[in-house]
C-alpha cells in the first residue's frame, strides 16, 4: 500500500465545525469516534488513515536522532543487535543462580512519598522487570505505568554517578570533610542556620533520623515541598481541626460522585483506587449491588472518561455545585447564584439517589480543588453515613512533622533565605528550582545561601544552582523503607549492587551527623530493631511488615463554612495539572514514558495547552498552533490541542516539561508552566489572555493512527440485557470451515484473551508492562508522528456524542488478535508468520525479509516494523535491562504481540517436569499481570473452567471486526449502558 505524505490530520486548516454538527444531528444511537478530524470526515484525513505508515512530521534530523539514541531512549528501545559482552565466566557458579531461571525479590519504589510494593525479577543478578507485589493489599499483584518504568530509571545512564562540587566531580572523602566541618559549627550554634528541604516522605527511618538530628541541633528547621500534592491535608484541618489521610473504599461504594477529582488518573495513590474500583465493577457484574460513577469537572480526565454521566463546568462554578448539593442534602441554603434549571434538577436527583444509598455511596473532591469545597465533601460524607463504610480516616501517611516540629512550606523557606537566616541548606530528593512557582523567586533567594547542598538522582536544575550535589541511590539498588497508601510499612531491599558512587537518604543523614561509613541496611535495622532476625527475614521476603497499616481515627466534621467567592475577572481560567506521563518532570528522562501516548489525547513527547472546541472555533485555532498565554506580565508559549469536553473558558496547562537539566532525553521538550503559577494560586488562576503567534509546532499523537473500519468497533449493551446469555454466540466455532491450516489438536491448549471494556480505565499500565517485558524499542517523536511507534499493545480512546460535551468515552486495548484465519499468514511470502500448535500466531524473526506484506494484510494494524536498528549503539551497561528470554529484533524485521510466549513456554516446561497440565492462571501475560482492574484475562480456551471464558457466553461478548471472519482469539466484553439520571429508574 502506498503512503500518502500530503495527508495530514494536523493540517493548519481549521476544522469544519458546521459539518461536525450536521453529522451529529443526523446520527441515531451511539456513534464512537476517536478524533475531531474523523468526525468531520475530511478527505485528507481519510487518505491519512488509509496510509499504511502515516507521515505527519519532517524527517528526523541527525542531531536529534543522536540525542535520542544516546541515552535511555536507546536503553528503553532494546531492539537492536548489540555486540556480545566480554564477560568472565564463573570459576565457581553461585549456588542459587541458575542461568535461564529468574529470581524474584520483594522490594518497593516510592512515588511522591508513597511506597509502591513490587516484586523485582532478576536474571543472573541483573534486574529486568517489576511486577506488583501480590501479597500486599494495596497492589494485589498489579502496578502502574510509573512503577513499570522505574526499572528503566535504574539503568538510566544520565543518573548522577558521583558527587560534584560547583559542577566538578569530587569524592565522598571531600563530602565527609565538608560535613564534619559543618557539624562542628552546628554543634556550637545548636543547629541554628541549618535548614533542610525534603520532598514528601513516609519513611519511618528518615523520620527517626531527623528526630535525632533535631535533638542534637534543636534550632535546625525542616521544610517539605511536593509540587502537586494539593491541599487535602489543609482541607482536613479545616473540616476536622487536624490533618488526616482520607482512604476510599471504592469496592464498597455503589454510587460515586466526584468533583474535579481524577482519582483513576496518574498519581501516588492511583493503584489502590483502580484496584478497588475494579473490584466494585466485578461485584456489580456478579449481581452484588450496583455501580455508577458521576463526575463534575472542567478538564477531561480518566475518571471523567469512565463516568456514566459527566457534567462539564467552569472551575469557578464548582463551589456553587457543592452548595446546591449540600442544600439538597439538608446542609445550608444553596448558592447565592442559582444553577441553571437543568443542572439544578440533576443535582437534586443525584442527592435523592445518594440519600437512598446512604452508607453505600461516596462523594470525593480533588486535592487541588478549593479548601472549602474539600471540607464540605468531608461533612457531606459524614451526613450520609459513609464514614467507616465507603471511606475512613487515619493519621497522615506522609509525615508532616518531626519531633513536634511542623514542617514548613516553600514560601516559608524563601522568606527565611531572604532574611539571611539560612546558612546551610540541604535539598533532599526534590528539585525546587524547576518546580517552584515563579513568583517566589526561589532561585534568586537560593543564591544568597552561603552553603547549598542538593541530593538527587540527577544533576538537575537545583543541583546546578548548588555548591554540592550528592548522587542518590535508586530505590532498586539501595536500602530504604516507606509506607504504602494504606500506611503499611514497605521494606525496599536492593535488587542489585549499587551502580554508582551514590548514597541513600538515610546514609546521607547519617553522614551529616558524623558517621564516616554509613550503611543503609544498618539504618533500617536500627529503626526496626524490635524485630528478631526471623521476623526481619520474613518481612524482607514479603516486602512489607504485616499489620502495620495506619489505624482508623475518629473525627467529626464541623458545619460547612464557605469562603467568599473571588471577584469576577475578565479572561480565561488556567488549570495547572501534572502531566499523566512524566508527572512534575521527575520522570522526564524516561523514554518509555515520553513515548507513552497520554490517556486522553494520545500525545507523545510534548505538553500542550488544552482548549475547548468552542474556543478553538471562535479563535480559528487548529491542533499544533502555537499560542501565547498571558497573565499580567507573565507569558507562556506552547502548542494548543483541542480537548473534547473541556470547559469553554478554561485552558489546561501541564507540568513536567521545559526542563533544561533533565537528561539527554528530557531536555528542551515542551514548555514550562512555572511563570504563570503563584504560591498563593498554584492550581488555578483567572484573567488570562490567549493569542496566536502565527507559528506551528509539529505534534506526535497516535489518536489518528490505525483507526479500524468496521461495524461496531465499540459495543455496548443496556444493563438489563448485558449479562444475559447469548446462546447463538458459541465461544469456539464448532462447525468445520475451509482453512489453509490444520485444526488445533484437541489435546493442545488453545490460548486466548478476553478484554473487558467496562473494566478498562485506560491507565496505560499494560502498555509499559508490555514494553518492559518484550524489549520494545522507543523510536522518538518524529518516528511516532510517521506512524512508526513500536508498541505491541495500543489503547485506543473513543468518544461518543457532541465534541463540546461528549456523552461518554471508551478505552480499547488492541494487541495481536491471534486469528484462527489470519490474513497475515496467507500474505507472508517467506512463511515468517505461521500458526503454532497451540493456536498462537507466531512470528519467526530470522525468516522475515521485511516485505511488510503481513502488516498490509492485517485488518487490526497491530504489526510493527523495525525501520532502523534502534539500539545498535547501546552502551554495554544499558543492555542489562533487556529480558534475556525475548529475542532482540534487528532492522528490517516485523514484530508484534506474542501473548508473552516466553511465559507460556516457561509454564509449560514447569508443568512437564511435574507431569501435570498447565493450571488456569499459571500463565499471565505482562499486560494482564499489570492491569489494576483485571480488565485483561488470558487462558486456555479449551479449558471449560478457565477464567478467560467468563462472560464469553453473554450478549456483551464480541470480536473486533468479526464480520471479516478472521476468528480472533482476542475478543472483547462490551460496555454496559446505564440509564441517565431522570430517565426512568437509575
């Protein structure tokens, strides 16, 4: 198939909004669409999606290609033929290491202060993959995209590898000399002048050490800075008089109403939220109660996309909606300015439904919403009897004080620096020069401090403005402890010997206080000295200390006190949000995450300024137009992206980009939003102006790639009929059919997969897990724009309804279908793609000659071609992350999802050794194992009791493009339609 290079869905011509409205008015029933260009039915877009490998960007220039290939993109890629390492074989092989057999160790990685419990897989002593810890109640074996990518960060060659003094490499002996001199001065001054700034932490060991430090130096001052933590502790103080942690039991909540709260989206607590929500969905499917999610928000989120009903509002309207709900529930008199009649009726209907389900419902508010809104939600949950049932409170998991000293915030530290009170500043595990709001002037204030010491994984922007930079050990090669979202203590043990000349945070604090040979394990053992050796070993084997979850506390919310609404300001409202792929920029140097399509927009390698369809139409904006956002004297320039469902007068800006010292992968990408943020208004600002610059910026998005043409790509069934049996749809076709291949022998397993679209939340954990497991390369922005992304598994995002306010969304993971009647097998001229004895559609790499015929024949477009040798120049150390059980593909070879055949083979070998069949659930694909909602199930279709068959006999079950007769073994369970509130029985 020829490729059209002039067909470009990001063409500068603005969308024909009249044509879009005309098409929607003529539709009957749900019609799912993926992009506005598709909805407009533009001829150029039709040509674009017909192209086998769409091209929407200029050729990659040599300089950027070398940058991308030189760092962790190359490491992330893992798709080239590297030279064999010159290693020395064992003289005496270690007793417990068997080549070819993986060993697993329980550990943890921390994110924004919270532990993510993991199991680390190692091959011959080198870590290659992370999985969620199945023994831990928070993860239950699942994981997130961020957790999966942590293994990549361990091997990142841009990590800081040695101490630096004023930018020049130094030694730890010099650091110890500086620390001892400082300690002598602090002893004389009782610690006066010593200030420490930390990122969020829940480490018991770190807290103990800081307590000891304050006992020695009582005049020292502690601060904390977590850029997107929000104000939930402050809101709890407003409601209860003390800071508490809110824990949601989504599995118990039959109705959930969320206000500007993306609790399914990326964040430190997304995993337990998704796990519990998946459990609630399964219970409802089994007839145990119901499940309904209602969302009120201004910017599209994952949570809003999965809502049965979503109401779009402007951010300033949020308090009015809470006031109206409170009044309907008997709390207060309602908003001074009433809601529109239709919205008021909806709120009142929702209130009645919540009251009817008192104790079985839940109201949530985002941590970055106004404090009075969050406090009001605490009060309403108490009034509905939800506390103790669908949510509970504990003391904060992330500690806010040490030895009775409350940790200060960043503005307090800046004030102290300007006052000359800071003589020595330690900045541990944070990057305030990059993440602080611009109005604080943090960098200027920092220059006044006589001694500035930074500790971090990278020589970042803060390190460059410090006298000393001390490299931190990664969580996977150092000893540490921290608490998971439920408060349970997780023990992080190293999966490998420390790579570089680095130290853990406990070791740095021990060094500061005079320990010349600090040991991380000894510091942990000191914290948990009450455990005997057997209990300590058992805890390390588990990865956590049982029965250490924080106990619930009793709190009582006072009456709701509403703040005076801000004065109306002309202009646009700005929402500042963390990026769903790189968060606040701490993950910016990880190629896996940069190339991971963002859940809603499917953009890669950039952040954008989100605008509503109405604003785009009014100002003649097209995707990729560079615009200038001005607020006061501050300006940010970036590309726009039209966001279906966004509030008309709201702009969404995303953090994590505009970095200058992220590393070779993350530098010089996107724009930085710090100039527009202020310390007083870090999440929301009003009165902005938007203007086009007249320039364009190429953007790489996968949203328009590989759109299938067929009947009912996304299917849905009303709740009343969704779970009924469909006798006319057998699971396995029994009648004989003409075929080019022999039938699968009855004594062989028939591997297949079922993907539940109702369960899938589009979180992308499966995509990164597949990439880590199968050595999938990262190719860079320009190649993604050409349609050459190498992901074996993609998650397509569909909308239905008006782009201004879509009725619903759907996420559809699309791996290889492993068809019984596979067109790719017929098309390959060299028999490189064949049918295996267990029904798998296999790809034989050394036969492939790169004709790409199989990709042209595949109607699902799930095959990927290696246009280049992406990792041929990898450093030897980088190659250690590769999975040795998966072939590394070279240039000119086609590749695709294999159902993780290496795992199937491993389980089959174990079963043959033990003379038994492979048990159901013994084989888990990487995507299945990572999925927090259990939307993906894999198993033997010939086993009548296999979990993979559950739901395949219902009306929800269907195959993608089943009208083509390919008989795919990957099939789907469709969405469940719920009646709208007010339309009959809810």
